[in-house]
C-alpha cells in the first residue's frame, strides 16, 4: 500500500471508537477532542512534511528514510529478501535487507567500512562516491533494476529526500568515529546535551528505554559502545517511526561530543 500520511492503525481505531460514541449520542468534547488534536500533531512530527521544509529537516528526514524507509513511511514491508542481497550472507533475510543502511552501512562506506565484516557483510560498496552528486542522478540509481524499488514502495518525493541526503547530508564518518569504535569527541561537552535533551525519554543513565532482548539489553550506552556509527546517524536523524528529535540542525562536532558522552553511559 502506498504511503498515506493519514493511515495509522491506532488512529483508525480511535476514529472508529469516536464514530461509535457519536452514534450513541455522546458528543466528543473537551479532553477527548484535545487528545485527538495532540495525536494528530505527534503523527505529523513523525510522518508529515512541513509546508516549508528547512534544509536540516530535509536531511534528517532523508536520513531516517535511509535508515528504515518502511518504518519512516509507515509502509508495508516488500515481499521476501532483496534480490541484490548476496546468497553468501544467510544471517539476514526479509524486510531488513531492503533498508539502505543494511547494504551501504551506517558509515555510508559499505564493504570499505564497518560492514566489511559481521552479520551485514555483503561486499556491496558504499554511497560515499555519490556525495555531492545531483539528486536527480541519485534518483536514477535508486530506480535502476539493481535496487528493485518502485514509487509504490517509496513515493517519489520521499525518494528525492533520500537522494538529497546521499548528496548533501552524509558526512565522512571516519573523521569522527575510528575503526576501533573510539570517538573523536569530548564527553564533557556532550554531557549537557544528553542531560537536557536525550534524558527526557532515555533517562539520565540512558536506560529508560530498552530495545534489547531479555538478558541482552539495548540502552543508549549499549548502542553507543557497540555501534557508534549507528548512534551518530540516529543522533543526527532521529529514529524512524517514533518521536525522537533529530539534531541535524546543530554543528556536527557538538553531536560527536554527545556521541562521546553516550559511550560513557552503562551498557547494561
Ligand atoms: C540489498 C542491497 C541494497 C539495498 C537495500 C540498497 N542498495 Fe544501493 N546498491 C546496491 C548495489 C548492489 C549497488 C551497485 C553497486 C556496484 O555497482 O557495485 C548499489 C548502488 C548504489 C549507489 C551507487 C553507488 C556507486 O558508487 O556506484 C547508490 C548511491 C545507492 N546504491 C544508494 C542506495 C540507497 C539510498 C538505498 C536505499 C533507498 C539503497 N541504495 C538500497 C545494493 C543495495
Ligand atoms: C521524545 C523522546 C526521545 C528523545 C528526546 C530521544 N529519544 Fe532516542 N529514542 C526514542 C524512542 C521512542 C526510541 C525507540 C526505542 C525502541 O526502539 O524501543 C529511540 C531510539 C534511540 C536509539 C536507537 C535505538 C535502536 O533501535 O537502535 C538511540 C541510539 C537513541 N534513541 C539515542 C538518543 C539520543 C542520543 C538522544 C538525544 C539526542 C535521544 N535518543 C533523544 C525516543 C527519544
């Protein structure tokens, strides 16, 4: 199903309930109406497009699509494993193989970066050579047979934002994150950013949200120590499909300092 900004399962349920209440003669006023309005604003932040998007918004949105366009668009997963996913890699299959980052990396360097080894090893090159290229040319590459994408899956406007990110939003991550996962930042400078922004949802220790498995937690500290490339991407872009703010508008070195601080947080 193509992307429809008004489509959301919970929202549908809320509307159906609302209609049912109205049918029974119960007018929805006050708090109920306010919470519907709030819900629409939250949804708009996650899936909507501003009328007059800033460059930093475009880059952050393109980066979220690069991370996971399926969740960023609330779209359906394509069937099966991506045709370009190499048979030699049996560790990953299905929907995850359709994410740009799965083939081209969190560091945009593909086989020449962190995905030279590990469960996302594919031998596929990165997108670094396309930094600075015309987004229209990148759009052509995305629509080429090797990629198997259609505008049913990724609407053209969204695909052009991914292309814009590849052209103008990606950075040379090797300047900030070293191969041994150490980060060229100052944790003392990153600490106030974490405590004032990130802690709102992740807690002062980064442990308030856990995306790991039982016995194998996934906290901010776990992610930052284990995969600083991914963490830097998410700091700049936010996390697709949730209301995490993107810090793309701020100087990259501030975000690298923040990344350094997140590496000091507990991993478990
Ligand atoms: C299943 C793996 C896979 C996925 C997912 C994938 N690509 Fe690719 N991509 C490839 C392959 C294979 C090539 C061709 C590489 C080559 O020519 O050696 C390629 C080439 C490219 C190139 C040209 C790189 C160059 O230097 O020639 C760009 C840019 C690119 N992809 C961007 C993207 C973006 C953006 C997405 C997500 C919307 C994406 N790709 C998703 C496999 C993938
Ligand atoms: C408004 C709430 C909110 C704020 C503020 C926020 N986040 Fe998040 N963040 C989330 C949510 C929700 C998730 C998804 C967690 C999940 O998948 O269970 C998430 C996910 C993440 C992830 C990755 C999870 C994964 O699956 O790999 C990282 C890393 C992260 N946040 C770091 C940060 C950092 C650093 C900051 C400060 C710049 C921040 N977050 C600010 C809500 C927030």
